[in-house]
């Protein structure tokens, strides 16, 4: 993830350099060279996250790109569920973590991840059938979470510093889950869109 942060900074420096070189023919070359590293870019007109600058993109907008997948029973399990059932749910939905709720009252209790399974079940030789999720989960007081209005760069920073790939989005209650893939996609779309606009400007596509 540190490499991703460096890549984003490199992208921003490329933009600055291209602007400074505008007029001597070097800008278009620099932009095209950057495009080639990513194998093309996404048009800002078709991007699911509106092009408006990374500092203004929030977690809420990233959740919107996930459509109906942003919230549902696939996202959580209960403290008294068997670990094997939680792991099967993760596998079936191709996700690496589940929010853990208390039975009946449905209040947030914690989060369980594939890492918890690997370290606390496989690593300790415990039975995933006999062990309950509540025994291996990370307690709610230790959960790293974000809110809907958190900036995506802040979300990325939290994931990088804490070496996690998923964070729940909590606005008093759970409203969704975002992954590092969701955040990276939004960042790349924003940066690529800005480069595309600059390239069009340099080539005279703006009037």
C-alpha cells in the first residue's frame, strides 16, 4: 500500500510537470507515458465516481458505486455463529471480513476477518465448527472504522497504517463496508480522469 501512495504522489507530480512543460511539446509525451503505465484510462464521463478531485471524494460516494451490494445480510454474522459458517459466507461473497452483530438486538459487537481465522483457528489448531465467532473476533472498541463523510485518502491512510484491507462504514449504525480495492479504484479513476482532461487540453480538444 505504501507503493500505491507513492504512485499517487508520482501521478500528481506528473500533472504538475506537464503543466509546466505545456507549450514546448513535452507535456503530451509525459501524459502519454503515464497512461502507458496503467494501460489506458477511464473517461471521466463514464466514471462511477464524479471527477472532482481526491480531496472532495467521500466514502459515501465510493459506497454508491457498489450499488445494491453496499449493505445486506452477506455483510454480517452473529457472535454465536460457528466460525465455519462465517468463513463460508466470506468465501461465497468473495470478501475478507464480516461485521459481527449481537443476536436479537443486532448491535455491533466487532469484526471478524480471514486473518482471524488463519491465526486463531488454523494457527492454534482449533475447530472452526465448535468455535464461535465471538471467541475470535476483534471487539468493537478496537475496530478501525470510517464514516460516510470520510475522505477516501483518509480511508486509505487508515488502511495503510493499520495494515487492513476492509473497514466498516458506521454512521451510528453499520451502513456498509469498503475495501482497499474500492478505494484504489476511486483514486485511479480520479487521477486518470485529471490526466485525460489535461491531455485533451494539450492536444487542443478544449475550446
